[in-house]
């Protein structure tokens, strides 16, 4: 099974500053036949379900602000919030969907305001 | 706008069967995969299993012996049954729609609000 490891567990960032979240998979999630990374990012605010932010590692879901960006390939991925807003306080999860049907989520990273 | 709503008992006794239903509105259950995902209090997300509108299923191997997911297309609903529950099954249970092949099939674009199920005597 592919294991997803996120770091850090939590981070505090000042408003307007950059937040960077890392996600590492235990094996590559890059599918060579289509050159796509099967990696998604979700945002979960307290008391709410997760919300899809990014898929294919770097494609923003419709309606997601462009301050959210995803990057990386193979086993190492990053979610960046370029200018943290108050409404971005949440837990962020990465998810691999290369090894299906048992897609695996990372443990989550809690983002707070410093 | 597609909406999903979980329903079912919030309290289940140990060794009994947890039963939940997800009602889909604003869109058809047809032509999509639908999953159940759970989240123990303060913890991360665990995929339980999925069903296609045609009725084909696939379950998390760690839960497979206890899980049954079914679909009722006439009611635009799908359901979860988890047998022989223990306190470890206490969690918020979400139903979710798979976004489709353009996203890679196993990305979830619509989620219910979730329902807390507590296993306790």
C-alpha cells in the first residue's frame, strides 16, 4: 500500500505570508503512460467536509483562488498558499489515487494564523 | 448544484450494525461512482468503499469483511452497512461523489456534511 506522509503536522503563518505544506508518498504516483501525478489536495475547515482544491498534483479545481498552487512529481509534492488569508485556516490533506481503489490520504497539516 | 445528505442513527451499540443512507439531490446518481469515507474524531480520513450506480462495489480490505454498500437508483440513494461495530468505528461518516475520469476517477468533488456515529452501550 502507498503511504502518504505530510509535513509539518501544523504551521502558523502571518496573514499575507506564504504557507508551504509537504506531502511525500512511499512510492511514485506518476503514471508513465499519461505523465500525470495521481495526487490531490483537500481543505477541511472545522465542522465541514473536505473541499477539493487541486487534482493531478497541480490543477486547481474550478472556483479555487489562485493563491493556492500545487507542485511536485513522483513522490514529493507541495501545496503552497502564496498569501495566507484568514479564511484559509484549515487542515489540508493530500490524497494519492494512483493505487486504487484504495486511495490513501495523508495525515493532514493544520494551518493557523501567527 | 449536487448535494449529498447522510442520514441514520447517531448512536449504535457495540456488536450491532451501523446503517447509513446518502441521498443525492440536484443531480442523478447515474454514471458516477459514490464512496463512503470516515473520520474518527480529531483524526484523518479513511476510505471505506465505493459503489457504481450499476451496483458494482469495492471495499477497503481492512473493512471488507464487515462492509456492504448498496444503491437505489429509483430513490437516488446509496447506503452503507457496517457490521459488528466497536468503539473504533466511532467517526464522522461522509458520503462523497467521485469526480469522474477527467479528474482521475478517485478524486471526490462533492461531499455530504457528514454524520457523527458513536458506538457505545
